[in-house]
C-alpha cells in the first residue's frame, strides 16, 4: 500500500480550530513538556517583533513557526508526533491572552479576539456558539507525567499556582507576565500582536496515514533534539495494556531499568535490540535480514511486548552488560569472580562488529541457571572468540560470520554446548596473515595474547604501543629502504598493550627512554616483549617478537578448539553411560 501524506500551510487559528473535529492528543510515548523560560520568551518576543515590523493588522507578512507532524489515530484524534512542545506552548499562550482579555471584556477589540480565541482552545456549539470550557481541544497522555492534569486545569480555568514548579504552570505565568510587560511598554497595540499570532503566524501541518509514516517523517525532519525512540513507544504500549493497579509498579521498574542502563553505558533501546535476537533464536528465526525493532515488537498485536517476563529478561541482559561495559561486580551471580570469563568477555568486546554480542546474550539468558554454567560459558566464550578472530583475520567483513552466527543463535536455545557449524577455513592461511593482521583486529589479538600471561584484566584506557615508533629516523636503519621499515612497524611483533599514562611519557623518545617507562608497566606481555626480548630497535627483534606473539595466538586458537571439542556435557555423559 502506498504511503500518503498531506501538507497544508495554516495559520495558528486555522490549525487549532481543526481540533474541533479531530482533537489534538500528545500520546503516551512522547517525552514530558520541557520548554524553558528562554524558549517561551523567544517565542513571545519574536512574534511581537514580527507584528511590529512586517505583520499586524495593516501588513501582510507571515511568520513561520515550524512544522507539526501528526496522524489520525483510531479514536479520530490528531496524534502529535512532532511539534508537541510548540502546540502545547501555543495553547498556553492563547489561554494566557484570553485570561487577560477577559479583564477588559467591554472593549470591542477584546470582545472580538475573545470570540476568535475560544474555538482555538475549546469546543463550541455549531448553532449557538456556546463554549464548553471543559471540552479542551488538547489532551496530554504522556506516561508518568503529573503535569497532564495541571495542563487541563490551566486551560479550563485560566489559573496556575504561582509557587508551582512544573513547566506548564511556570510557562503559563510567564506568558501572562510578558503580556503585561509588552502591552504596557510598547507602542505596538496588543491587539495587533494577537492578530499576528492568530492569522499571520504560520504552521506547516504534515498529516500522515499511519503512526509508522509519521514517525519516519519525524526522524527525517527532526534536528532539534533527540528523536522519539522505539522504547518510548514500547513503554506507552505496555503501560496502556496494564491494569490500573499495575501501572505504578511498571513505571518504577522502567525508571530503574533506564537509570541502571545509562549507568552501564547502555540504553533501554539497545536492550530491546539485543533481546530481539534472543526471541528470534527461540523462534528458530535464522534469516540474515534483521527486522526493524519497532516493527518486530509491535507485530502480532504487541504479543512480545506484553510478555510478563519482558522486563525481567531485559534486566538479565543488563546484568551481563554491567560486567562487559563497566566491569561491575555482580555478587548475586555465581560467576562474578571468574577471572577467565571476564577476560574472555573483555577480549570479545574488541571484536570489530556487534555479531559476537548476540550468541553471548542468548547463551547467558538461556543457560545461566544451569548447574555447569561457569564451565560451559567459559568454553563457549573461548570457542566463539577463536572462531570470530580467525575468520576476521582472513575475511574482515560482517558477512564472513553473519549467517553462521544466526544459525548458532538458534542452536544455543536447544543445548548448552552447541555445534559451531561455521564454514571451514584454512588455518595455515590464518598463520600467514597473523604477522600483519587487519588493523581492526589488532586490539583483540593483543588482548588474547596478554590474557594468556596474566590473570587480571588490562588497565582501563590502555593503548596500542608501537615499540619502534611510527616516526623513526633514517639514521636508525641507514642501509634499509624506508618502505621495508614502515611495513615492519605494523607487524604484530612491534605492538604491545601499554598504559596510556606511560605511553604519553614514553612518546617517540629514544629506546632507552621508552624502556624506562616499559619497566613501570604492570602488563606482563609488555615486560616479556620489550624487556626480555628486545635490547634495541632492530628489525630482527621485531621478527623475534612476531614469532612469540603469533605462536601464542595460534596455540590459543588450537587450545580453545580442542577444549571445546573434548568437553562432554553432564547430559551427554549420562546418555553414554545409560547406552
């Protein structure tokens, strides 16, 4: 079906009057009203200055206020996707003006504009013109926003608590204050200002045929702040599906998850994305086409969103990510102190794309309660690390592992020791390429090498140190072509993990100066490579270190493969005995 949109330039009065047939609604998934004093004053002053210069009752200018993106929902309302802050502020401004005009209602100008403002805020009777002040053309349904009721009360009564701290009350009172100030101090008639606001301030309403279309348009147009995330929409969908006595608890859980995710350098949006791969694996979906997150969760009448275990499982995903992203301690997890698991996870973090994350999350969610979880998780992580690393060395693209990973995901659901049915690769080719690997995999390789020689994690913010510096002097190698030296600099044997603060001091100094800083390093392999092996900057020393590093990495790849192949799960062992 073709997507349709309608675009029709309208004045403020014309647009707001459409609310009589199709009321405006700020949906649950929108963020709370957040305009500041500065934005309110800018809106008022800009329109005032426009009216004083190129607008007003005696001129024909126009002032563009921006676009409003909406769609007609199933209740026949204009659901605002973009422009809710502006629309809400205009309602508050017109209500503030209306309240002031009532104080001078005998004035014929005031009467005129009172009559013109009323159908922009409230429903009026088609025959009598009588105003129903309780039937407001704007409603906010923003989840967990106590201001929704305050907005309704202000628009209904024209009163706001002067001591209130919510944005609706503060901005409404500020509009009144600005009205008093400018109507007293300026030569411009207040009525010219009102005329310009109603008739010459122009909006560009963009009406979409569906929520998806409206959100797509919004994402394309929006450059003023954070666009709506899929998780905002999910929160609203779940909230609306709950019983009234469940809603407060849900909001509390959601807020806690949101905060903890941010503390772990993640977001709820990302947790939903990760979790989608777990659900797909459970459904045996191995398609290489990744569905859109919103479309996936809203399918089948939001069945996946309404699962009672959703937030619990998202919290479990976050538990894993607290360890991976922030090295948090999780005392309630039995594997919390397993340094080998932590090192394996830290190594995987440096894989050049995200495809390592999905099988790790799925394994964790599906098998974390298993009796042999620690043993099997470590074996799985090492095996995954070896498969991904060796393939990237040969084929540094996502497609080299994408389809294999998706098949593995589904297998993990069925067993805790799944077959890695990956495409076969020639390890002799891996060995050939290991000396000068693709730069994107170097960090992962150095971690693997480092963790073979130490129990603790590498320090935060370590850097890849070029032992022979990238800026070298020709006097070091008078009889060697610079091209050869430049190539050798990028060998794996010329690189080592090194603390950032020491690297800054060592910089590109002479070898003896750098060696002083190397001696201070707490990284074991730096001591092995630079202190034990190297006595000077020579190309032969780089070649020596090439052998050490590549042999260790090849040993690990073989060891991880063998350990995984030789392990028998308790169920397999039992099955063998019974047989």
